[in-house]
């Protein structure tokens, strides 16, 4: 799944949610760019890792950096979902 497909799916899921302003595919794409970065500009995750801090996304997981290499460690919720162990 590429960024465009991820944005489109996220917009469809948001449309199924409660009433209120719905984000556009462009809105979602911009948020993804701000978090993950683009060729032209680093995202907030990369900036945070470069500053020596970890990024934790709740029970989804988190990013760490050591010796100039970033890694992702899945959290409990993501691991259980992937293993079909969700309640």
C-alpha cells in the first residue's frame, strides 16, 4: 500500500465515523508527509529521532535510533492484531 492508497483508505474510514468535519485525502496526505517526511523536508519522526529521542505511538509501537539507524518496534496492540489475538 502506498501513501495515496493509505490516505484514501483513511478518508473512507473517517467518513464512517461520527458527524463533524471530514478530512480530505489531501489533508491526510499532508499529515503523513509532516510525520514521515518527504525528500525535501524531514518529518517530525525523523527530527525527533535525530534529536536523540524515541517516538512512541501508544500500543501501536515506536521508533528508536542508534548509531544513525532507525528501527521500529511493534507494540502490544499491533502484535496481537497481526497474530489474530485481539479480544
